[in-house]
C-alpha cells in the first residue's frame, strides 16, 4: 500500500492492545465510563480492533508510513490471522 500523503510504500503490520478494544470517536464525543466494560455501550464509537476479551487479543491490520508518521487501520478484517 502506498502512503496517500507522500506516495512512499507503507509497511504492513497490526495495532495490538492486549487488554481492551481500541475505538474511534467523533470529535466532541464523551467517552462513557461503561465503555471500558462494554465496548458496544457508546453507540457513536467505531470499534477499530477485535473484542479484546480475556480469550481474544485486541488487534487490527494497519499500514504505517514512518516518513509521514501516519497509520491507516483496516478495521473490517478477519482477526483470526493474528492468533
């Protein structure tokens, strides 16, 4: 994949969080205390990683441009490839 900012080749990898789901929130959103326990509690949030439960690591495919310091995350992916 090429970086949309500088057109250099990006490195493929993954975003990993061993404990919790990583989510994206629209600007101005408030993150609820309960979202820590239930990632689907905040309906505005878009889950970027898998569940992050005790049995499943929280992970998502990502491409990084080390030159631009940008990361592109593919959050609609089969996470089984990382287990």
